[in-house]
């Protein structure tokens, strides 16, 4: 939260026009009434930070909507800060001298800002401990008009230090400090060069000697060069001296009050900017030469400390080193001409490109604009505006401009992301000529799963650095057996996990055949780190194999072990979070392995493949690979049997899938359809004669028993289990509760309906599963596991003689996931199924558990195909890398080479995540080298891609 109580909300895009599109999408999402801080946190969790940024300050949804509307319309808004700065900033905190202070300047901040108040109290205690009056009266009381220099200067020091505390609390800390006259004391203290007690002593000493001077002096600020100011001084009678040089055309002149008044009049008559400054003593002039002894006597015996934050002083115009004499410097600070122009220039040379002024009203921003060039300058307060409002606007401006702003300091980014949150817009890129006809929509694919003998690739001569890792949970002896096998295998050398390029992650020893017990066991292990094993391997790891036992059912096998099957589905999903690492799966037979079988397992791993199973065939180990066969001929529909649709019961009856089934079966003549739904008839679109909707949560055994007794009749002829919810989260944020919630309706609801609802002899059960259980998906660990458990349950029911099939559907459209998620999944190549075609296909006599989906085949192939590693026969990398990159970029983008700007980021060219996978695969094939995917999607330019390929050694150790 910002000082004014508003929440900063960051929008970011790789192109300026996409900020407005993102604002439009967020406006629509606000209809679901999310809290502003939840929107801010979700944006930070799910979006990368790009070059173009907008920070909205909003106290509530109304303010957020108003600001988003302005962004969407391309209009300015007082609560919006924008920037296209590509880099992080080096920040200089600037502390001005006297002249812009007034009583009660800190009253609002002291009353409302805890960080300000705490810092001010600490400073006040330091001054009172030194015998000086507390600065708090001047800071907080408008009636505290005082002639005491000690009190006024202590208040200005305290105000500057307390403002610094507020900026730091909101993620803005200095990389250096720059002081001006009195402000040098605060700058030195904030940098750590002097202690608070020493700073208070310096303020008291300088104020004390100045207070002893007779009244009758003044100061004027002129918009002149030092040379022109000197000429003007010489034209005015009376004593005057050049005291301050703030910038090339901004100076300060001290002198006798009458002479200062005459100077102001003369400057004004010449059209020169001139104004008086509230300062009744001739600081920074030769008149102070005689005060040195008195001043030094008041200073403590101290020295400047070594500090990581440079302190740049205007007394010398450069950084103050720790060996500088303490007394000499502080007298020079009081006596010498202030050369803020030189100090600001030194800060720029040190890399400062952001200046934040710590004062009640801007005093040096204009001068900084001259001395610091294009640097960003921000104030902390204005006399004509509430301090908290100015502070909040300044912090938001810095946050918008700084590419590495620490957002976690102002927003709780650990809270869960909002569900249904809109995706970030991407720049549209036409990949085909507009006059060409669009391709026909993809047709429905019907496929079945099969396991076929696997022909391994020829193993190279290089040894694979291999480690065996036991995943959290109960252990058997498999891990130790494989470690021993690695030690003796001719193609491997045993290596610690963090150094291995090949890691075998052994699934925990979970072999209970009961699906519900397996859900409970997995749930208990998730918060104990069950899914954290990918984080334990090192950056050299190229292949991470999950080794399970009896997770798959090949011909002649018993039904799969549920927990093992679920872990395999989770492993595939987690792999999408690591695009530079291959996540593979080896399933071992449901028997105790001997040394020969363990060695055969390692041979299988070295032979390549993604989803393998080792089985014993006639006493010999054999390796099989998972395949899918598309149906050549379309089987008959068993729904044509008149009795099959006599009484249809559908769980999740008010959901999208359930409603499609209800409508389709009603049109096919189903005599009676009972829809079970947690929400009752609410939202139900299926109706008509014979269709009834019953409010019933299928995970509630009591409610289900009551419903079955009242509506079960003489039993169902077809039960369709379409109930389901989904929690999508990456592996390191998936909680046990989220996993349990995802499994509840899918798994527990399935068992409840099977146990409680009466079925006639020969009745069928149709379970709605998902290809996610087979293929996985980013963030799908829980959802993929739940669907895989449904598949296992279907196999168990078939083994018990129940006519049951789990239909692994592709993308069914909205329902379990929202429209934005559908669009995101669609980028993988899956497209929404035609509901009638999908339902009709699921009612056909397909063997086992059919796979039903529609897809853009080219994109789906990129999504599912792991790029083959470079081999000894890969094209050599030499030659013109630039030409190769240009050729492949033009190919994936569908543009002419002249349209490729190698200095632009790949994202700005239109390379999204899918195209980046394709580009990376092409480059790997063409050069034998690979650049990590994360930098490609993180702002890497075409030129940087070329450099990365040239710097990456070819992986000749990978076998042919």
C-alpha cells in the first residue's frame, strides 16, 4: 500500500499499444468484483515485466476502473504513471539545504505514516539527548514560529531522514546520496558515513554558530550563470557574495539585506528570474571565516565511516572518502560556496539516473534538470498538496520507470492468483497472406492408447553423469538398486544430483490399489515436498526421468497402481515449467527387480524415448513405448441400443459437459435423464420431457443417498460422470488442499455415485476424463493427476465386469476452465471440440479408454514434440550464425528478412512462447547449439540470440 492508502497496480507489455488492450481486459474482469490488492498481486504473479509499463494507483475498484478506462482510451489520468524505460535505475537521494521549510511541514506525515513517525521519534530523541530542543514541535505544530536556528535546522534534518524511511519502506532505497548545505548532514547519515548522534551534533554546531550572527542578512536565487551573477553583484552597492551554484544557470547570492533587495530589483528589471530565500544568515561566505574555532569546538571527536553507499557532498562537489578530516569537512560545508552542480554531475558519472529529493517542497528539481540531463527527478512533497499524495505519486512514478522495482516491498505477492484472470495480450502477427483462404477447421480425432516395442537409439561413447534421487515419501529398495546399477553400468558415471546431466527420480513406494487411499496418501505428501524434486537437481540436468512401478497397464498387466499413475501425470505437467529440460517417464513391472532388470532399465533410459515401460517377456526384459493410434474405421454407437438410454444419470449435470450430454441424449430419444448438480437447476440449459435436475453434491454421501432413494427408481442404464473442478498451479505453489479439492468431485464423487446409485444389470458407466492426464500441461499437476486416477478407476471397474470407459477429451470449451484459460490452452494447438461430435464419438464401441480431441496438428506437434538433442550428424555450427538466425526467424514468423530488426526483442517481433519453442528447435537442429528458452521470452534481442548461439559450446558428448 502506498502512503495515501492506494494500491499500486502494474500493467506491463512488450508494446505500448498492448497496455490499452490489457486495461480493457482487466476492466471486464472487474465485473467479478475482485479486491484491488488481489488484482495487483495476481498481475505480479502471472505476468512478466516488460519494457512498457503503467502503474495505476487505486483505493478501490471504482478508482481502478476509472484509471483503466483512461488507459484503454489512450488518455492521461492523474492516478496513472507510465514509462518505457528498459533498464533498472541507480537512485540518488538528494537532500537540500534551508529555504523551503515551514512550521508543521511534517504534521500530516507524522500523524498518518508509521515509518515517518518512527524515524522522526528516533531523530528527536537524538537531539534531546544532546541537550537541544525536540524538532517535533516545529515539524507538527503550525503555531511553532521560532527564531531558534537549532530547532528549525533539526526539524529540517528530521523531516529529510523520516521521508527517507518512508521511501525505503516502499521499496525505493538509495544507491548514493547527494547533500546540499544543511542537507549534507542528512545525506551523510543516510549513507552511513556518520551516526545519528554525530549528525545531530553537526546540526547543533552549525545552527549555534549561525544563530550568533547579527541579523540583517538575506539570500537571493537568480537564474544566471555564475559569471553573469558575479557581474550583477559588482553592479549593486553593498556587500554580496556568490554562495551557491546549483546549476549552469541557477545560483544563490548571500549578503546584507539591503544589498540583496537591490540585487533582486536589478535582476527583475533586466528580466532575470530572481526570488528571495528564507535565510537570515550569510552562510557559505567569507563572513564565516572567523567562526571556525567556535564551530570546531562544538563538534564531536568523530570520523567518516566506510560505507557501501557513496555520500557526495556539495562542499567539494565529489564523493567524500572516509579518510576526510571530520572537522575540516563540516566547516567547509558551512563556509564554502555550495557546488551542487558539481555534486550532481558526479552522481551522474557514478551512474545515477534517478534523483529523489527529500524535502517538504521541491528546491533542487529544476537544477537537477539542468545538471542531470535526462535523469528522472522526483519530489517528496509540495506545499500546496497533501504530503501523502505527493509521496504516493512519486513512489508510483519510480515504480513505473524502474524495470527492477522491488514490488514485493509494497504488494503481498505470495497470495494466490485470482482464478479466471485474463491473459496478457500479445501483439498480433499475420503469419499468412490475407487474400489466401483460411484453413478448414480441424476435424475430430478418435484415438486409442497402445504400447509397442521400443527400438532404442544407438548409445554414444560418452558417459552420462547420472544420479538417482528418491522423491519425498515412503521408500522401498528401488533407489538403492538403481544406484548400484549406475555404479556398474558402462554408459554411466555416478555423480551427485546437483552435477548430473541425467537424473532418475524414483517415485515413493505407494502401491495401494485403492484409488481413494492413494488420493489421501498423495495429499498428505504434497505439503511435505512431494513435487519439489525438480528443484533439487542442478542446472546441468538435461534429462529428468521419473521411475514408477506399475503406473501403466500393458497387455497382461493388472490394473495400474493409482498413486504411481497419478505421479506420472504430475511429472509430465511439471515438465512444462522447465522447457530446457526433458521430463521423461520409465515405468517398471509390478515385481521386485533384480540386478539384470535394473541394468535393463538403465539401458532403456540411455536409449531415448519419452514414455517407456519395462516388462518381462518370456524371462527377458523388453521395453515398450506409449503410442496413439487413430481410428481408421468408425465403430458403431452402442447408444443405438434402445435400452441403453432408458435412464441416464449425469453428474455435474449443470456444467458444460453435462449439459451437452443431456441435450444430445435427449435428442437421441433417452426416455429419462437425471441431472445431478451441486447448484440444482441454476444455469441449466437442458430441459424438456423426461429431464429432471436434482440438487445434489455427489461428494456428500448423505445427500446422494437421499437423491438415489427418491430418483433412482429401478436403476440407471447409463451413468455419465461429468462432475469436476480444477485448481491450476505450478508445482511449487500447489497445496495439499488444492489437490484434494481437484480430486474430490472427479474421484471421490465417482466412487460415491458408483456405490450409492442403483444400476441395472449390464448398465454402462462413462467417465469424462481429459488428455491432460496423458499429455499434461503447465500448471495441470493436480488436474492431470485427478483425470489419470479416473482412468485407473475405469480400468478397475472393467476388471470387476462393469461396462466402463474413461473418455480422454481434449478441449471441451468453457466449463471447468474459463474462457481465458481456453484461449491459453488453445495456443498449444488444441481447439474446442464440436460438442455433438465429441459426445457422439464417446458413445461408440472403442476399445479401452478412447482419446477424443480436435487440434491444429502443426501447433500440437510443436507442443507435444520434445526437440531432439543434437547428434553427431547434426549440421556443424560454423559459418554465418546471423544468416541462420535470420532464415529461421523469417520462417517461424512468416515475414521477409527485411522485416527482421535484430536489435528488437524477440517478443516485440511477435515470437510468443509457442513460436519460441519452434524457433529454438529449428536453431538446435541447424547449429547443434541451444539457447535457454527463458531468455528468449525474457527480452532477448535477435542480436543477443546470435551471440548466445556463438558462445554456446556444441554438445558433442550427446550420442548419435
